[in-house]
């Protein structure tokens, strides 16, 4: 019997290690087969180029705009680019795939600790298979976006929390390492602050490790360690950029509500893959396993019955019991499930995104963490012992069936195409971003910036910049073969007046031009003037701001008269835009990013950052003049 137990113990370890290796390998292969760098991923690289060139963490030199949502992602890519001196696209590709695969490994390790490793059970990679089977998970395993960093952070945090909840004694280094890591949440991605805050609140309220410090001193130290990096960066961000959060949050009005579009986005991921089915099956399976274990524990000990006249626990005792419960695996599981649900509701509230599945991947990952592996308890008879209760055999069969069903679903989901429009955008505004760019560039794996030169208008942009050395404003035209160009006024400096490209796709444009070419967009990801316009009620999600080019002609200082100005533009509108731009509040907002960064400017930006974040202008110059109380020079009835 001893040799049999040893044999099954070895089988248990081999099954788990093999499951981790197999799942990680499948995810790595799947991610590599779908490797690409998204246009939005190239946006990150433009900031990294400016960092490496000494221009600071900006998108356009001379204009302090935080165009990347994940601060940590920007600096991780910058560090490894500086360290390796390799091509940026290959650096970010390697980092993203490594973090994606690492996330799966840490998630499975954490869940294995949750269920416990014994010779009497096998740990099967159920939830991990669900995640890697969903096509968007493999699409964004590379992509150049921060998706891989987000799930890696969640996985490592999960692993750390399970260790903390199970350890009899926690070293200070391990404890404060957990606290510091959780505190990084807002730098990973702003909405991850919810996960970090819940984690830190749980740690703060749970029993403290053994220490000679007074409890209140130790808790103050927890706050200090958790807030050291994010608070310092927040102060610097407000002073440097003049905003309390990335400019992308302003451009997309991350505090706004579009519930209807959000539910469409949620179903766009859940529906085509029948994703609700494995989630339900694994949730019920986990509950069954937990209940079976509890019944087993009850039969192995005498139950204690409280007498009718026994004193009920006091409020203080109940509070103490709750505090003790906070440092248990059950509390950690509750934390990640609640965080997953709340993050899903937030994403639904803001309307989701235009990239199929991308913004719901962290939520799916959170919900799957407790079942990344599921325990298959082997029947006692199989282990050579006395046959146990029949219910244990039923649990064995049900768990085995659930795993087999999950594996079968994974085969179905992994080969399912949710969006079949290819190069077209449906009325929902949601696209399969990878396939869209594969088809529009003609490259199976668009990774390098020059791969995107085969996207419509890109080669024409590079040519028109070269053909106009004096500079000018490039505005896209309906023709893919040329751009409209508004020239600079004379006299033109000997070195030229500089080029400005005004186009929606910031990544492919900015990575195919030198850093001295200013690249801005009508949505405002890298252009504060557009970012601070009002959101369009019925605009495409993620693209529901659209600044008219009349503003840009004035803002860029180009000729605003016909025939030099593009034919479709109205001189009257441009004149109105010039007046609207003189609004003192607008000038103050623009100065927060363009004025020299003196100490007084840094202090003023901190003081006004919340006001700047809320400030909005009307994209129609005439109405903006009215809003700001200015005089419209084109209106004969306006007071002079």
C-alpha cells in the first residue's frame, strides 16, 4: 500500500507539472501563431522612441501628453528596449508573449496551492484551458498592448495572496512584497485600482504578522509601502501632464455611461463562444468539490452543538472572527470573484470597447482564477485502500466529466470565428482588430512599422511629407493615393516649418515618420484639444470624439485662406475656430501641456489638474464661441 501511495503521489506531481507545461506551451504556440502588433500597440512605441531620444515620456516632442493608458507598460518596454538595443517591435513582442505565458503559469500555481496537492488527487488544467481557448486571449498575448501585463499582474497577485492566506508565519519581506505589488495597481492600468484597493483593504483589516511594532504603526507602514510609488507618480503626473489620469481617459470619457453598448460588447464575447457554459460548469464543479470536502471533514470529527442558552457572540467577537476570516483562502477567492464582477460591470457601464473581447480579458481571467486547475480526487479503491462512500465515486465521475466537457468546449471555441466581417465594421462598432489589420495590410503578421505602410494612405503620407520639405498640415482625403496639405505661411524658415499629420490611426502614422513630425488625431488620444471635446452620443464606441480639421489649421499655424487651404474647408469656420481658440480657459488648458515646465507651471498644473480633466469644449466653433462668451466676427448681428 505504501508503494501504491508513493506511485500515485508521483502521478499527481507529474499530472500537475505536465498540465502546466502543456497549457503554457499551447498558449505560447497559439499566441505565436497569431502574433502581431496592433496600431494602438505602436502608439506605445512612439512614446518609447521619445524616451530613448531624450524628449521625455511624450507622444509629440514639446507637448506633454500621456498617450498610453498603462504607465508600467510604457516603462517596462522602455527599459528592455534600452537594455537590449533591439528593434522596438521585437522587444515588445517578446515581452508580451513572455508575460502572457507567465500569467498562465502563476495562475495555475496559485490555484494548485488553493486546492492543495495530495497523492489522492490530480490537478487538471480546466480554467486555464478555457482562457487560452478564447481567440481574443491569443490575439492579445502579443499585440503590443498592456493586456499581457494586466493578466500577469493579476496572476502573481493571486499566487501571493494564496500563499499569504495559507502561511502560518509570514516574513516581513514576503508581506511587504505583497503590499508593494498590490499598490502598483493604478500603474498597471487605472481600473486595476479596484483590485489593488480591495486587496490592500483586506490585508489592512486582517490579522497582522507577528511584530514588535504597535498595530497602528504597522498599518501606517502598510499604507506607506503600498502608496510610495503610485502616489509619487500621481503627483508627478499631475504636475507634468496637468491631468490626474492618462489623457486616454479624457479622450474616451472613461467616467461616462453607455450601458446599452456595454451589454452588446459583453455578449459579443460571451455569445459566439458559448462562454457562459464552461464558466457555469466549472463553478458548479468547484462548489461540488468544496461541499464534498466539507462533508468528509464533518464525518471525520464529532460535531459540536451549541446549547440553547449559550451566549451569542458579541459584536466585537463577530468583528474579530471576520478579521480572521479575511486571511483565509475563501476570502481570497471571494476577492477575485467580486473584483471580476465589478470590473465587468464597469466595462459594461462605459460601453466596452471597439476591439472584440480585449477589455473583458482581465475580467474573464479573474473569474477563472479559482478554477485554473480543478482537483480530481481518486477513489479510495483505486488507491488500494478500503472503498469509501459512494458519493466520492460520484464526485470523481462528475469532476472527470466536467473536465472532459471543458476540454471539448475548448476545441470548439478555439476554432470559432466570432466576427466574420473582416475589413468591414458592423453597426455595433466592434471589430476583430487583428484580422482587420491582417486583411487591410496584406500581412499575416503585421509587426514592424513598415508592415503598416501597406495600409491605405500610409505610403502616400510618407511620400507627401518628403515632397513638401517646407512643412504643412496633412489631412487625409477620400483617395488612398494622396493627402490634402495646408501649407505654412511665408516667410518659411530655412529648416522648414515642420509637418503635422492629422489622422485617426496614430500608431502606424507616428512610427513611420521621424520624431520631429507632429502626429495628432481627431479623437484626442494624443491631442488635448480633441480630447477635451464633448463625447458624441451615437458615435462609434472608442471613437466617439471627432474634432473638425478647421481647428487644426489654426492650431498648427497654417495658411487659412483659399486656394491654399483644402477645398472642402470653410474659411468662415476657420475664422470662428481662431476666435474660439482664444478662450482663456482653453488657452490655460493647452498651456498645461505646451508651456515650458517651470516650477510655477508644475505647481499650477497640480492645482488645476482636476479642473482640466473636467473641462470640455464644443467641437463646432460657432457654439464654442457662444459657450465662452466671445464675439463671433462672422455674425453681423454680434456686438462689436
